[in-house]
C-alpha cells in the first residue's frame, strides 16, 4: 500500500541557526581563551574549531532529517535527535480531533512560521507538535480540511494538488508497534498461546478471534498514553453486546486487525511482561505478513 504525499514541510532555516548559535558561542569562548592564554593557545583554538565543525555537522544533519509529511492517510513527523537518536510519530486522519497553530514570538512573525499542534487526544502523548513550521496557517488549514474528507475524497484532493508517492512501508510490524507512543511492550504470540486464547476468550469478542485468524498475532502492552481506537470497540443492540474487530491504521499496509481481550485472557497475557503494572492494558494485533 502506498501513500500519496501532499507536501513535506521542513523546519524554517532559522531553527537551524538558533541551535547552531549555541555551538558557535562555545567555539568563540574557547578561541577567546586561546587568545588570552598563549601557553595553551593551540589546545583551546583546536577545541574551538572542533566544536564549530561538530556543531555545524550535527545541527545541519538534524535540520535536514526533521520533517513533517502530510499524506492522504496521515500526518507524519520525523525528528532527528542527538547523534544516532531519532523518532517518528504519525496520526491517521481518523484519529485526529483538530489541528491548530500559534505564533509564540517575534521570530515566528518575522519568518511567517509557527508551532503546529495536531491533536488526537487531550493528553500530550496523543498529539504532534512541530515548531517553526513555514506557512503554518496554510498547513493547518489543509490538515483540517483533510480531516473531514472521506478516503476517496482525500485521494481526489491529492490528485488535484499533484501529490507524489512514498514507497511501501517495509518496516516489520513489531518495529512499527514498538515506535508508537504509549506502547510499552510487544510480543509475538506462539501457537500454544493462540490456542489458549481461542479456548478461553468470550464468544462475543469478535475482534480477538479475527486477530487470531491472521498469519501473525502480536500481544501489545500499553499504558495511559496510548491513542484511542479509531472505531468503537463495543456494539450494542438491546441486550446483545459484541466487541468487533478494529482496524489498526499504523499497520494498514499489512491489513492489521486489533481486539481487546477479556480480563481472564488479559491476566494470562500479562505473564509475558514481567514489568507490567495493574494499570497497563493489552490488545491483540493480527497481521497478514
């Protein structure tokens, strides 16, 4: 499954200069010390030059690898942190409540940028925050428009705007799950555990049984910061109650289905996570490949 990119938004260049200024300041201090201490001149001067070069390389790498992508399916923020650290967070349009922005300071006004907030819940874990987004008003307006469109309408909107394509997601389902905010652990179910769940789960829990039917089924441990499901997890009609399967959009490329186990099965699954607390919850996620 491919995603059509409407636009990819890097941070405004001023963000790079603000970060690099800290390195430059340290470099200038070291060079100044070299000037007033001739006996250690080469040591401090060399350190000053190294700080300058390392700072420029690191901040330039961070700047080029931190980007906000708006596709026909989700908003995706990629952020490069220090050295080899990086993270990625994405919200599908079905999850997003609203998108807003704020211009906090004079630099935002001078650079026509701002801080963008894409919210899926009121909790900090359920939102994307991107600072120094160029043309932030237009970006927020486009995202709010995409939220109210159906998937087909989004495709048409992308075609009208001339969106490109991004390659199929090749990351393993386990890695994708581990990178989702709020998820504390991921385990692949063995056939024995699948059989146990099949025999002990409530008949009305259709979501769990659909997840078990998939080629691979993962048990996911999550805390309070985990995002709310896209669809209702309970269907009621008079006295009849069922728990339907719920799509898992982060793994839409492998046709993922999820379901929440009953309390008895949940207690059994907690044995897979020695560090789990009583407040943590589990879900089953089944994938085709």
